C-alpha cells in the first residue's frame, strides 16, 4: 500500500526589528544552509520578510519551527 503525503503551501511573515541589513542577510544564509528539503520562495520588502513553503505538511511544520528559531536569533 502506498500512502501519499499531503502537499501544500504555507506562508509565514517575519519583521526585521533589528533594522540591520546584515542580520537579514545572515538570516537568509542560515535558511539556505538549514532548510534544504522544501521549496521556498522568499520576498524581502523593506522590513517585511515573506516566506512561502511548498512541500509536505509534516516538513512544513518542522521548517516553520526552525524558521522561528532563526528569526529570533537574527531578527
């Protein structure tokens, strides 16, 4: 029996409270290193960062937790 995992899209918004472009760059670089099992689309406009996750919902949940930790560290 083959079980298909639910695939979908999830959007997460972050805000750059640090006012530092260097911190945003470090945040994006750490995302690139740490999350490599989902497709991501990241838009940065001013202090707003919008991340769209595509893939398995289980992996989206894990990635969301990791993204929150990285945001707390850099933003």
